[in-house]
C-alpha cells in the first residue's frame, strides 16, 4: 500500500484542484498543499536520491528541516535547485524535478556507489587518489582525472544557465517588537505587544500563520486550535501597528538587533503581479525580538532508518491534520518519548491502522498508555526497531527487546508488517537565531536538548524554544514576552486563552541510536552513518568541528537540523563524555538557505548606478563610443563610419593640434574649499604653495599620502580670497575628498575650512588647439579672452549665449587651451554653442583616446603612473616639493626605500619597429621570447603619435633617466609582441611649453 | 552593526567609512623624528577588546566620529564628533540644528 | 537667463505606470527649483546662520539636528552639523546669502545645478523609500519639515519630509537619471504616476 | 603508522574500518623542546613539518589553543594561485605553488589540490592592460599566465553574462592555469599527520598565556597546560598576531585584524570549473568537489576579532556574483562564516627572525594565507633553523615599513582595509 489522501479532514481546499508536474508526470493536488503533501496524496513515496550512495529517499519531515525530498523547480531554462518539497506550495503549472539521479529517479546508476559501502567511509578521499610520484599522472594529474568523475557524481540539483527573469527587492523596516514564529506563543506575543501600542512585526516562515496550532488536535478557548489561531491572526491583521509577514524566514541575527529575513512573495503564484518581486529581503531593526521559533523533532538512528516510508512522527501528524494525507495505511511508530503518541491518535482517527508503537522505554506515562490502549494494535515498550524491510519503500520492520540501561538489544528479532514507520527521538528547540545572538547553548539533561543561551542582544524566548512544550505554557510565555518586549506597564496576564491539551510527558529517554547490524544514518542527506562518526573518533577527529568537517555531518542543505544532536550524542557516547562537554557547533546565518537573488535584491540587474555628465546625451547622439571610467561613462572616440579606434583618435588629435577640439572634462572631481583658512589648508595638503596664488589664478598641485607616495594631482583655482575650487582626477575624487575631510575633522579641527563636493554643480569642457582662443572670442560675451585678459593659468567670468561661464586657461594637451565651466544644467547648451561657434574653425569633439594621446606626447602623468607605488621623484615632479613648509607626506618621503637608485621611474618609449606598443608590456634589456626574464619595467600607456609619426609610450623603468637614449626591448609574451625600443625623455612634444603659453 | 551618529542618530554601518585607528597622534608637522612618523603611519595597537577608532559618516552628515567599539563583540560604547576636543559621550538629545 | 536642462529628460514618461489598477501608490515628479544653496556655519556661529536663513528666506528652522521648515516656494533644513540646505523656486538665492553672510559666520555654496530635486508623494511613499534607504520614515521618527542625509549604495541623498505623505529628495545630478529609473522601477509594485 | 593508499582503504573496508589509527597523536606537552611553534593552523603545522623534514629538527611542539586548524586554514575560500604583480610576492607564491603541486604525495594525504585555473575578468581596456602588466610580470618570473578572449572565456565558463549590454561587459581576462583550489581542512590534517609521523608533538587545547624570558631573550611559553621551554619560539597565529605578541610585550605592530567573510551555496552539479574574479568590484568564486559554490568579496572593513561578518558586505558579494552569473539568483546561500585576517600595512606578509631574541614571527597574511601555506612553512622553518631568511622571504621583514621598502601589490599605502 502507499500513502493516500484521507477521505476527509485537513485544512486544504478540496474544492480547488491544482495541476502540477513532477518528473514529467501530471499530478493534481488542492489549494493549501505543499508539493510533498500533494505527491504523498498521489501515492508517491520516492522523492530523491542521497548525496553519496544515491540511496532512494522519501520524505522525512513536513517542513524546513527536510533532508531528503529535495527537488528542482523548473521554468524553462530557469532552474531553482535543492528546494525541499515540504516547503513548496503548489500552484497551477508548477513543474518540479527530482535530483541527483541518472537516468531516472527509480533507476539511478549512481546507486552503484552503495557497493562501495565501507570503502567510501568518512574521509576516504583523503587517503587515496594521490597517484604516482612520477610518470604522466604525477603531481595533480591523477587526482584531477578522478576528480572529474567525483564532481559529476557529487552535487545535488543543477543550476540553470538562463538569466532569472524575476525581480528581487530589499525592504528596510523598523519596529519595537519583532516576533519570530506565529505558533500560539508568537501569536500571543504579537498580540500582547500590539495591545500596548508597540510597532510590531510578526514573521512566519510558513504560508499560514498559526504554527503547530494548524496541525495539533488540541482546542484553545473551546475551539479547534487552528480556528483559534486564524481568528487571532485576523485580529492582528486589523491593527495598524502590526505588520504580518507570512512566508517570511528570519534567517540572520546581526549586530545591534538587526535581523535579516526573506519573504517569498510570489513563489506560490503562477505569475507575479506587475512590479511584484519574487523575494523580498527584509532587514529589520527591532528594539526587542521575541523568538517563538518552536522546536524540531529528531529522528532515531537505527539500521535502515533511511528507507522511504520512514518519517518523523510529528510530520505525519501534520500531513494528516493539515493536509488530509495519510502517509501509510499500516503504520508503526518508533519512539523514545510521549509526543509520538499524538500522531498515533491522529492517524487512527483519519483511518489508518496503527500496527504498533515500539517504545524504547519500559515505563511510559499513563496518558501515553491510554492512547496506546485505544488506538494501537500492539504496544511494545522496552523494544527497538533494528531494521526496516522493503525495496524503495518500507514493507515491514524488525523489532527486538531493548534495554535502556545498557542501550542494547537482546532476544530474538521479530518482523512486523507496516508500510510506514513513524519515528521520534525527542525534540530540539529551534535555537538557531538565539545562538547567533547569544553565548553557548545550554544542555538540559532531562529534556535531552540544547536550550537557548544567555542573550548577547535584546531578545526574549517564548514557547517550545524554551523547552516548554505545552500549548498552555506557550500561551502564557508568549503573552509575557510580548508584553515585556513592548515595555508594557500592564504586564498582567489577564484572561489568557485556555488550551485543552493532553498531559503527555515531554521528557525523552536518553537514547539516540540503536546499535544493530546495517547502515544507520545520522545525516540522511550526506549519507553520514553512525559508523562514520565512530570512525572519525577512531582517527582522532573528536572535536565537534573536526567531526563535522571530517564526516560532513550537518553540512548539507538542511544544516543538520535533524542530525546534529544525534551525531553529537553518538560522539559523546564513543568518547564516554557527557554531551555538553563534546560541545555544540555555533549556529551561523542563515537559519535556512536564502536565495542569492534576495540578498542582491534591487542590485540584481542593476549592480551599480551610472554617472552621466551633463553632455552625455549629446555625446551619444553624436556617435561617441563610451568608455566606463569607474561609474562614469566617458566618450572614448567620436568615430566616423568605417574608422578604426586608432584612425579616429589620430584624426581627433590632428584636428586639435592643427585647429581646435572640445572634450568633456565634467568627470574631474571638484571640491569647493572655502573659509578663512582655506589657503593655509591647501599649503598643508599640497606639496607646493597655494597661499601665494592670486585671486583669479589657477595652479597645478600635487598631493602625497602621509607615507610620502603620490596620492593625486590636479589644478586648483582661487576664485576669491577665501574661496578655492580644487580639481582632482576622475578616479580619485572620492578618495581625495575623504582624505581632506579626515584632515580637517581629526588632525586640524582648528582650521576654519569647509569642503563641499561640487563635481556635479559644474559642467566642464576643455577647448584646445591653436584656434581655441578664436572660438572662445566668437562665443564668449562679458569678458575678453586675449592673452592680457586671460593669461596662462588665468581665470575670467563671462557668458556663453546667456549662460554664465567661468574660463580658466590651462592645458593638458599641450596646446593653447581653456577649460570652460558652467552650471551643469547649462552644460549641453554651452557645449553646443561652442561646437557651433567652432564650426568655421573646424572644431571636432574628441574623446579619451585623443586626450590620452596628447598627454602621452606631453609626458603628463595620470592614474596609470600614479599607481600608489610611485613617488614625486619617480615621476620627475620633485620640482613641486616645497622646501619652505611641511606638507602631508613631507616627513616620510625621504626614507631610504623611497630614494633607492633602482626605483621605477617615468621615461618615454619609442617603438623602433614601427609597430604598436601595448600598455602593460614589460621592458627588458635582452630579449628572450621563449623564456622571458629580466624585466626592468613596464609600459603604462601607449599610442600612435601623429606629431612624431611613431608609436610611443610612457613607461616606468628601473633607473629611469639614466637610460635615456639607450635601446631595450618590449617583451609582452601575453600578446606575443616583442621588439626593439628606445628609452627617451617623457617629454616628447614641445618640452618648453611654447604652444600652450602662446 | 549600528553606530549612533551624534547628529543623525543610529545608522547602519554601511553608511560609514572606517578611517582607522584613533589611538594615534600625528607628530608636529615640522617634526623630523622619523620614529614618531613611522609609528604614526604604520604601527597599530590592534587590541582585542575596546578600541578607539575614527569613523566617517560618509553616507550621512560626513562628520568624522571618535568611536569606542569592542573588536570582540562589535558593541559601540562611545561616539563623539572628532572635531570636539576630548571624548564626549554620544548623546541621545541632539542640540540645535547646528553643531549638536 | 538660460533654462536649466533636466538630467531626467530622456527617461521622463508622464502618466500612470506599474500596478496602478487598484489606485496610484506614489506620485513622482521633479520639482526643479531655481536655487539650492548650502550654508555652513563655523562652530559657534550656527545661530547667526539660522538668523540669516530667517532674514533672507523668511524661514524659521526649529531646534534640533535635521530640523527644517517645509514650504512650496521656499524650504530649508539641517543635514549635518552646522550645515543647512535652502531651496527656493527662484534663482539667485546664493547671491543673496553671500551678501547676508560674512566669512566669519560661515560659507555659502551654490548647488543649484549640482543637485536634482525629486518629489515622491502618496500613500505608499514611505514603503517605496524604505526599499532604498535604511532610515525610519514613520512620522514619529521623521516629522514634517525634518531633513536627513543618507545613502543608497553609491547614491548620496538629502531628504526632507514636506507633508505627511510627501518627501523631497536631493540627489547628485550625475546620478539623478539612474536613481530616477530605480525609483520608477521600485514604484511599479504599488502603481505610480509621473507628474 | 600505515600509509594511506587505495590498498589500505580496501583492506580496512573489508575489516569494518576498525583498524584506522589516529591521524595524529594527542601527546601531553614535554617540559622543553628545541622549537615551539605557537599556532596549530596551516602555517604552524607546515613549519613544524618542514623543520623536521628539511632541517632535521623534530623536537618540536605545535601549540594550538583550540582544535587543530580552527583558524583561517579552515575558514578560507581555498584558492591557490601565484598571480602577483611584484616579484617579491610572485617568487614566494610560485615557490608555494611548486610545493602544492607535489603536496599530496609529500604528505601521503590527498589535499585535493586541483589545478583548475584562476581567471581574473577584465571589463575595460585599461583594466586589461593592468592585467597584462601583471601577467607579463609573472611570465618574466617564469610563472604561467595568459590572456583570454571573450570567446575563450564563454567556452570555459558557460554561466557568465557575456552580453555587451551588461553594466560592465567582460572584454577579456587574465588566466593562470596552474592555479586552483585545495581542500582546506585536509591541508591542516595532512601536515599534522605528516609532522606527527616525523616526531613532532601536536598539542591541542593548549593556549599560550605568556612568554618566558631570560632578560631580553624568549626561552619558552606559559600555557593553559603548563610551562614549556624551548630555545626557539616561533609565532604563527595570523589573525591574532597582535594579541599574542602583546603577551611578549610587543604593543604595536604594522598589522590590523579584520574580518573576511566567506560563503557557500547549496551543492550543485558542476557549474563553475575554474576560480574566477570580478574586475569591477571585489568578488571571487570557485566550486568545491562537493558542489558548493565557495565565494567571497571584500573585508568587512574595520578591526574585528569576532569571526562573524556583517550583512552589508554579504549583500555586496551576492550582488557582484549575480552581475557575473545572472542564473544564480535562484541558487541559495547555505552558510556564511568569517575569518580574522592579519592585514599588514602593505598587503604583504612578514616572515622574519625576531622581533625579540629567541623569537620568530610569521604574520600579516592578509588574503594570501591559505595559498601561502606550504611556502610559508618552508621559509619559516628555514628562518628558524638557520636564523636567517631564505631568499624567498628575505623581503618579508618587519622593518621594511619604517624603511619604506614596501611590497604594495595593490598600491593602497598604509590603509589595511584596502589591501
């Protein structure tokens, strides 16, 4: 026989039929079903294959702790692997596949691994595959050959290769009280906190709030617990100060009471509504947290305990009570505690036969005895299950008398027919979040369980997490915790709901494993057996962390929710130590796996914002090829049809040198430096003097880091006595700003200087070339621009077609040039006016490539040379190091390492074979293409120089200047470019600067 | 981790930039004591426990703060503006619009 | 004078968008003021700057960090120690403040072109903003008139609450288009109208 | 102790796996040793092993305060590479690479070193030039490196977003094929077992609480398991260097301790065959033999000894992962953890005699500690045995900072969080 839908009962909507597909077969279920409950209702017992031995596995739990029944949710090429079928709500069109099997789930070739049996014991990888020391398989080759197959056999589901079309979002939330878990304890906590006016968030990982009330047989306030829960939920929903988050797993407890949660917004829908995210990543900052996370049932470890049909007892109760599904017809129950008797009661009521309850204890409570007497065929106390029978499904079990004192079986085994075996090994409170925000968990002998530790953050616990397993305790603890969390003055319990519950004994027998022949699984997903734990002990891997790492116990997707405590107990027994002395592992986030998409949230598909200059649209409309410079987009070339990049920048460069060109320099960092001490401040941060700069003039400045290396360079303009405009390189704008802010706040708080980023306030266009002055003269009103009015490094104010502009005569290209600044909102207007005004002079727009070419010809340095390792001397900028004053870096710049003779220094390079050079190529004195060696430096930048008619570059070369005039070679094995070069001065073009001064 | 900016209130660590060890004193600018400079730039107390450090509220008011924070627990016990001489407790009430 | 060009122009799509069948969740607009000016006081001179704001802009700022005065034609708020942003629908505010404040009191920095002003209003304004910024937008934590400085990854922003369900956002101009697009996208869920 | 081999596996399997012995003994500390190595992580264990193997010094104790390998050797993202820019680093890491290539044989322990390559993606022509500079620097030191075209990259890593419309399109990459990954825990266990087999005492749960001094000279340690003397005391406790050196009276060092997070996804069938890094942020990933994607990014960015990370950095890492692999949005993060890194002031390590007589220091590993393990142990053993550094670690001095002879591969200066 197989599992089936009970004829009545459950909280599913039997009127609504839902169609879905599993492994290519069509199935139906009802609204309210999980994939696991719906498949069980259809008689499916085989859900997956285990990790190592590929053993057939059924469903073991009904929730987030499921180790076995993992599936892949498929939507075309978009795949979501490793999802517990117990957590998937079915919807029309849902398509799921089983995993880790080939060719099919029933006939899996990987199951041959089982023949390896003991050979594949824990740690076997470490002991073999090393391969021979010599020969073709030496080194890592044999291992890598074997690894190829091992990798294919390992892994669970497959990730897709297609882009996930879903949207993900984040949400920042603030509340007074966050309640995690919506069982009776959580509901009461939320209610109590809400009543006192607190802002409350109640998060529940399941679709339907209510927790165990949804599947217990108890009554609360005279009504079925589930009904009580839904009415309590209804009341909470009506309150403005309560936010209810179903399908939301709180998975991380971070510093300062910040918790992370993932809400599965549309996973249960056939299609999202417009704009709806699939997952919402909540970061919740709570004043106080109430952890009402309940407890998880543990299995027992015995031979054959992994056969499909073996299920946790409470899971079975949930299947029958919540989903109306009978996991079998003839059911046996194997337990070390009373709680499993509840399942017997529920299943019997729904029509199954309870073949036997096998209880490890000889003595059981009266309440349990009464249940057994009323519903059970046989009540075998002082017995254990020592084997299960059947193929891919349980068909029977073997039982044997068991003695708790010696923890051993004796006497003759006998067989019982059963198609389902329910197991309970006691309960582990769900202390994961508590442990993330607390000290060491506390072991309670009586409950055989770890209880929440002492908090290191602001949380309270209520309900089963505290080891109080009765509903009445959950109600009273929940209410008290909620009231306390909300700082309610009226913490009086008042009239609390009354739970009408059984009086079963919460304490289990301290037995975790039945030792008998056969494979007894501790970690079902990773196929870690009790013998593996003992082998780890034998080899000395006795600390919990060694045990986990050596055997992989608890490292599977369920993170050991069913296996950690049994594994620990077996190790403790082997060591002859009490469990707490062996320890527990620290729980780390996440509590349950979280989609990467949720964490990336709104940055999925939008990793970084784009920064656009004011003239960006003009560049795009006029054919610019854009180049990513950090977050900015900058024009690289304005290519004409059919032009190569080189042809384009050569054309642009020639146009500038021979006439006039316009380039967008808006991305340069711009900082307003204002205040009575602004000039004094600049003297301290620049290597050269600025206090001597006249108003209306600009100066090139160099900054060092404290350690004496170059930080950045740029021009700074004195706009007024107390008002400077500093420019930085595009790349270093943020870094320089922070550097300066640090100095003002921390080192020199006495200076009255304000810094403001005005990068975005100004549009900047550099107009360069011998005809630039004429273009300006044609466009600018309100000021003269001739050499007297606007000398080199002078600044004037005027207007261009109605827009106010500020013009500084400075040059990066080496030509007569000006930087024209205007308000960013006028940027395109001014740019277009200059382009139009320059038409008669043959003006061209030019991009970074032409800009770079002209700066190489001039020997100006940029980020490629200012790479954080170069000094002012290395770059021949020592003329800028003032001797009249200390400045940032002056005390450290003369250390021996910064003065060494063999440092890399800036030089120029000319290609002697008339072939292009590459940035990143190295330079050698003796060429050896086969075995490159002896690098003396590298090229930082390279281009074709139209003025020289040669391929040239800048380089950092050991010894630098001393090599001027000598020959060497570029050695670029990565791009197979080798050839002769000449090392020259970095000033290729107009070293006297007569053109820009002209 | 939250840091309570004296101006902006408690904000996520993601709004702040760590600006390093706050135990260091920059030598007098004119000092030629190489050992003192080297110590300032390179040597760190790096304690396991309470640590005096400088943070910038770069994603907020941009002020630099002196923060005492435990490097074992991440618990912040003191915050004050770096501009203010000496250490001042982070105050809940914030002063007139201006200078806190 | 030449009109300022909006950085949002190519992505500006007036009308209703997203899931608005059940009503508009938020209204998005660019307020394009004529002036955005930063005032920064030296330590101990904050009161004088507050007086200048009253004298020049006619706005009285309440006590407390982030205190501000909302308004249609003019608004102001504190966003950092001793620092204030003053917004005016007219141009030329910076010049007026430069005349009113001497260098011994503080500094005036014109940001009229450097910041883009975006307004978000409507019943879901807090919800949509909470997708971006890790600050508490509830009315008790963020009262009307108050200003905040915060950041969404790379995008720095000043926010003033101008009405119970209305916020004014000031973002760096170069980021404005990216931010606007992200804002529109985040608003799709609740339905939005660009005005 | 028995050799590990396929044969011994088979023999034991037939015997119910009952005859396996402890991988290493659990001895009580002796009153004195020739050398004490403080720190039972990868570097400390490797140092002990090479002291015994290369220098015949087996009278060595390795003292570990917790369980063996509980520090960074068990907390990293397992990448092994020697793709450094500066020759002082690349020579050292290449020596390490050569030791890795034979390590499983050497230790008779399969550390699963798999040379599946390390690919640094480039997104702009300037970045590709930077990588070319680094790759060429490697080639000039005799280390393998090559540039890959987008087409080659697409074939090697099918899940990558290679579209031109990506925010940061992939235009090429730097590949070191001999780079790869290893099973991190196995490295600690393998060295421990091999050192133990040569007579080294490995002493767990033995925390050093102070240093014994004879005048200036360090002559031993006090521990939670009593006093232990030695003529040489070597410290290899990266992550906690500052704390341990304070016990010896060294108050300040050019080191800050920072947390680096790492993440692993649920197990997947083979998806990613190489180690890969993103060029427009800080992200690196590989896939383990078990199937989990193992990945990480930036430091949390502030001093911490907490071995746990912050949420914002986790979010950054995930967003960068999806910028490269948009199909992984539906894959789930299984675990996160944090390791405490010794961040030095130039991003490069310290392996040196001193700073006190009788003492030796191995520290400042930044991100590089795991891949360095064999060479670090090898060079440190040499330095301890000979009282002078080997050529490979001659540059890794403590005084280089003050002298300005820095090894700054990233060019960030004395801002440890940026290295």
